[in-house]
C-alpha cells in the first residue's frame, strides 16, 4: 500500500466522512483512497468553491470536513475559502499535494501560505509516520477548532507504507469541555444577581442545543433577554424573549434594548465591532462580561469587566446552580409585547419603493419568507444586498443560517449554500446572492 492510500484511509478512519475538491495528478490517489474507504467526495469546478463548501459543511454538520487540492495552484486557488474558514475557526483539514523541488513550476512555500492566512501548517514527513500525522491533523482541527493545512509531498505519497500502518488509525476522542474556575463562576453569578437589565449575546461557541437550553434556563432565572451574533442566528428561534441578531442586522427595538442593558454577557461570542456596532450597543454604564473556552479570545475585541474561561454550557449550568432566587430583569409585560410585535424587521412599517420594473428588496424578502418552507438553510453572499436576506428571512435554528463572512469576500455565497445543503439534506437550501 502506498502512503497516499494509507493517508486517505486513515483520514476516513479518523472521522472525515465528507471531502470536497478538484482532483489532479497530485491528489488523485489520496482522494480515491478516501472514497474507497467510505467517504463522500463532491467535485467542484474551482478549488475556491470546494474550500467554502467544506467550510459550510463543517459548520452546519458539526463534523470535521476536508478539501483536497492539487499542489501549487490548487492550493492558491483555494486560499480565499481557506482564509474564511481559518478566521472562523472552522474545524477543517486541507489536503494539499506538494512538490519540494524549488525548480518545479508547481513549487510555492505552502507552509508559509497556510500560516499567512491563519491555518495550521502540518506535513506528512515519512512513510513510517504518515498515518499518525494524518490522524493528528484531524485531532488538531477538532480539538483546537482550527483549519489545518496538511501538506503531502509527492515523493512521500509514492513511497510504501509499512505493513500494518493502518492499525493505529482511529478517530480522536470528543473535544473535552473546559470547566470554568469556581471563582470566575462566582464572579459572574454576582454580576447577574446585581443586574437589573441583563442581555445575553450568544455566538459561535453557543451553537448547540445543550448550550442553548442552558442559556435559556439561566436567562429565565435572571430575567435576561437573548440575542445572538450573526453566525449563531436562529439559536433562540421561538423563544418569546429573543431579540434575534445583535449588531448591524439588529432591528431598532433590539438595538434599543441591547443598548440599554446594564450587563452584557457574551457567551462564546467575540463581541466584535460587527456584533456590537463598533461599541455603540454598549451603554455608558454597562458592565461587559465574556465567557469563552479559549482564554486568548477574552477581551480580544473590547475591554471587559469579567472574563470567564470555560465551556458555555458548563459555565451557564454552574451559574444557574449558584444563582439565588429569580429576577424579573427585562422580562416585563411591556417588553414582552414590544418583542412580540416589533423585534422582527418584517413587522416594521416601511415605504415600498417597488416600481413596474423593480421590486423593493424588503418586499421581495418578506414574500420569500412567506413562500419558502420554514425548514430551510440559508447561505448568504457578501455585498451591499446582504442585509435584506439576513434581516428578513427567518431561520428555524442555529443550523438554518450559514454566514461565511469573517473575511467578507464577495462570491462565497453559492458554495456556502451547497455545503450547507449537503450537511442538511432534509431542508430546503436557499442561496441569497447579489453583488457577487
């Protein structure tokens, strides 16, 4: 068995069930081995599309996906999609064939390219270590929530794998949840007990049913309103205290209530300039706290009064257990009525500017929201148009909105919708495309 086949089979054994790509001479045997082992391969017309399909698939499915590319130009063609995935901390493995001779027309410093866009560069260095290194790539993608560039030199791919090499191939254990420190749990509990106007903003780190349930239970106890970043849109769909999205897509009522909070807690959320409207949604007297299982994320975008290192669900459950009594907070009858009638953009009056030749995008979006099945998964491209589908089309849950906008590249929307559709074949895929 050649190393190319051993690596392909090892990747499947490690849990990679879905691979996208454009096949050439350098990645053919590797990709073929993955398919033979049981993985599904989706061919794209361009490597950039393949990378974004893989990114979207990984986000919506919650699994590690792979993109397979040719050496040199196959990798450079994929770089915009890889950059988006890396900036979004998508668990993704990029399988790139590699030439090592600088005289080759395919030669480029692939390690440097990967590192420059935020991916973790790794390499298959020998036949003896190939299977272990392939499994390490998957483990790091999963446990570190990183996009990993796994370079596969052609000469190593063509060498013979040792007998029994695949015996060590196995899926990594689940990513361990980070337990928060007791002192940090106590500090967050005190802030919530003192708050009269708390708002929770949930982000990428909250995108699971378990985290949602824990946050909803804690919010009910302390009287908090619920909002999300764009990438977690739909997480609190159906909750009567949900403000939908915080940030540029927020409705006037949502912005008013978030801006009036005396405590904002970001749960697995960076609280970046988009989610907080460059700080405009943080009131002058507001306390800001952030919960994230990556300590380097705490305070990365704004000054905090409290940072808690911990898994969102675990932290919320610990705070809920320690919280004394029940607070009304912002959950008043007047606010309940306002949220029910004015938190959605489609419920706000506007002047329809449609003409005989053109249709107002708000009118179009509302009509589509009524026509399309509720069970949908929406992929949105970047550009001037993007606010309309993002604000007016409802989604059923956190898997209903795939937002590949960390790099703000125009042209990723169609590939995003394709990857999301493959991850959720039970739902109608909706590609919202415009300027790109």
